[in-house]
DNA sequence: CGGGTTTGACCGGCGC
DNA sequence: GCGCCGGTCAAACCCG
C-alpha cells in the first residue's frame, strides 16, 4: 500500500497507515529496531474493570493491545493519577534505553477502562457523557414515574454496564496499531468537532464480537484513542503472535490503584522474566531499599494482573 | 476469488 | 416531530 495509490482525501489511510505497515514488516523480519523508541503509556481508570478482567474466565485471551516494536507503559490508577502518571512517563523517557532515537513510530499510550463510558468519549465531549448524566438523573427519578419506565431504564443501564470498554490513548503517528488480533473495518464516521474521522473495527474471528474504535484526538493530533469493547473469546492468531515479538520492545507498567506508585519496564528483546520486570526501573528511580522491597511485592501483584489483562505481552519469545 | 476497505444509506437514541 | 449524532449495514470496490 503506497501513498500514491490511496485516496488523498482520506488522509487516515495514507501516510499513517503506511507507518503501521512499515513497523510491522520490521517486526516480522526481525530487523534491528530502527523506527525509534516508542512508549505505550497505559492508564486504567476504573478499578472495577481491572478486577473484572483479572477474574475473567477468558483470562488467557482478553483485550487486544498495541504491541508493535515499542516500549509499553501501563498505568492503572484512579482518574486523578491519569495525567500525573502520563507526565511521569514523559519526564523519565530519557531513562528508557529502548532503541535508536528515531522519531518515527514514537508513541505513548494511556489506558482507561469503563463499563459504560470511555476516556475517549469524555475526551471528545461526546454524548456518552451526556448519557451518563442522563442515567444519573434517572437514578433520582420521582416516585410517580411508571414502573414500566423504570424497568426499561434499568434494563438499558444493565446493557450498558455489560458493554465493557477499555480505551487506550496512544501518542503515536500510527493510526491502527497492531495488537495481534485480526480486525475488519466496518465503518468510518466523521467525529463532531474533530477533523479526524473515527474508524470502526470488528474482530474477524467467528463468534468473537469484540469491536474497537480508533480515532485521533482533535485536541492533540499526536494522540490516537483506541477503544475496545468486550473481550476476545479466542487466542491471538498464532501467525501474528510470533510476528509481534520478534522485534525489540520494552514495556513499563504502573498500577497505582493497586499500589501508590509502581512502575516497571519490560524488555522484550529477550524472553520476559521477573528480572526484566522488576530490575529496570530502579535505575531511574531514586528510592530507598525498604521502599524497593515493598514495591517488589506490589509489582508482583501488578504483574499477575497485567498478565491476565494483556496475556499477549507475556508470551515467551523463542530465539 | 476470498478477504479487506470504502462510503453512502440507514437506524435508533436523544435533545429541543 | 424534527434534526443531530453515533453506530452499523451493505454494495461496490480494491488487492494479493
């Protein structure tokens, strides 16, 4: 796919999409990492969803997640921590020895999770926020409301609650990030108040009804918002699995809803190990020994959670 | 030819 | 009721 062959009016599928393909081809061919460091900076806002995912019977599968050759940072925190965690990652970026210093493909990701609304929704000020307000208003309805209406409202709420959504905010030039699963695009819509369209994808695996929306933030065009809905009921396609981890990458994780501050870096240049997970951050963190010991235990717990949430990250990479 | 993308039409929810 | 908007459908198209 080249820029020349694409419709230039559809800017989302020109240069950006080519970046996506380039990065993947580097990964597949196991080439030296030349597209520069990229950091996925993830923030899970809702502790409820975090625990849902943790206890999910589909623990081996779950949500898709960007895993192009890059460094990934997961942030699991309350909403207040969202931007501070994000800033923390930015300010410590220079400490992450990931690869070359190229600018292409550089990215950071934040993650939010919500049963009914997503960070992306709030980010764009869309009507899901209004819906939330409306639902909250419905909670305070007067007694003279007909019981039928109440039942209807409750049903609607339950349905929305079941729609498990997780949003990733990724600072990247890549629009559709690789997550190991196969997606079929089924729609694209212009987003109100945004020059950037929103794309709709569905998992191509039969009987898997996972969907995702991908849009670029109008406030910060360098940020791509990916929203996943529900969970995969199947493993990651094997052909993708090997491709995804053949290139060097690093991943750091912060789960501040489980611990005040925990942050570690996963280096995927070799097989994941606890040493990889727990050793690296201290090089850049100015903390005392006791604190480190305490953090290690918290990291262990967070690590288990992360494994459940993003199993694909932890598949072993065979040489 | 099969699978993915594009894109205008359509639908339902919601606010006015 | 009407218009707006997000989400989805599906025919046409593209590509390997």
